[in-house]
């Protein structure tokens, strides 16, 4: 379904075609170019200059009203969070949503510890700081592999990934301070601390443990090449994929026995989820780059092929 048709279905029951004056004018003109006339049951929509001006003025008022409503709703939700009530959406893993009290026709809800998944959160923190008793403290990737290999699944029965493990290790909700309104909905920009509302909830992890984890994460500061970069200094970035699962091959680095640094391509699915996600292999970067370059040279840069191409170019000139 096209964005325009989806917008028409979403807005057909409301009094505004769009909540943005610029978007409205853009699509009104786009519809007109395609022979479609916009009709409203609440506002007179003509084609003469007077009606066009009135339509644009009403669009500005509608945009202003929408922004004012959003501001008041956000203010109410912030206050609701500061009072310790849940504003909605899916609860963090390790918690569940329960009814707290009734205020008129509205049911106020809070977070409480979910005994079914709370131990998984505590296990992740313990693995990061202490290990499993056989090995020492684990990193985010090692924890992901540990959980997936032992079939300790996520709340919805899926495999763990690096991002979900890192989010659990950095979320202040687990020390009893759920942060609400941290980013804007439109552009996902981070908001200043003065606009963030902190909601109290039952803690799963003590503050000392949480602070220790944050300090260790900051010291490690792991960086990983994105799986789907379309341009970059790496030769096969964005065009090399795993033959087993189809995941992108990403660059990894390591240190050899002689102290030097080497680079290789590895399956991004295996890097995120371990062997349970994919058993793809790792290939030295220099070796694969040389194989690809030699193949292209043999297939594309043959003398007879170059002669044909140059002859065609000269003929066109």
C-alpha cells in the first residue's frame, strides 16, 4: 500500500487531512495533478483563490491544535510516570504490568517483577561480572552465545541478540528508575535530562552492581562494523553474504600470537547470536579480497574483452 493511500485510510475519519500544513498542501496538489479532488464534510473546499487561502489558514490552525494537544498529553503522561504509573507499551523483560488502582473510568497500572523472567535478567548481570563458574566474566557477545546455546530464550521465544543484552545491562529500570520521555517520537533525538520523567518501580538489581557494570562497559567500549554498510574502506562491505544464512559478512579484528593485528570476514548472524544462529565460517580478509579481485580480473579484464569495449567506445565517439 502506498504512503498516500495509507494516509487516506488513517485520516478519513478525522477532521484534518494531515497534521502538518506543508504535508497537507503537498498532497492536495499531488491529488489534483492526478485528477482527484479533496472533499470535506466539515470545511468548504473550493478551487478559487479565496478557498485555497482559507484551506491553508485552517491547515495552520489544525497543525497548531495538534501540537498543543500533543504537548498537553505528554505533560499528563510525564506526571503519570512521576507518580509511579505505567504509561503503556510493552514492559521491559523481567517485569509485568498489573492494575494498581481505579480512578473513575481509568485503571492505573504499575510494573511488578515477573518471576518467570526476572532470573534471566539477574543471570545476565552475573555472567557479565562473574561468569558461569567455569569461565571468568563474559562480554555481551559471550553472554548472547551462552543463553542461545542453552536454549534460554527471550520472552517471546526468540534468540537473544547483542542489542537486547546490551539494553538489559544499561537500562536503569532494573535499579528501580524507569526513564520515560527520553527521545522525541519524530526524529528519535535524545531529550535533555530536564524533560525526562523517572518512574519508580521494584528494583531487580542493586545500584552497586549496576554502577559496576556501567563502568566496565564504558572501559570496554566495544565497536562493531555495521552489517549493512554500503560504502566504506573495506573492499566487500555490503556485497559479501554468508552462504548458510544469507546474513552480511562483517569485519572483525584480532591479535595474533606474534602480537600483530589481523582482520577477517565473519557472518554477522553468528557474531550476534553465536553458533545457534548460524555456523558460518570466518575468512581472512586479505585472502577473500585477493580471490574476488583475481576472479574479476580474469573475467572482466581479459585483453579481448577490453578491446571490444574500447572499440565500441571509439565507434560512439
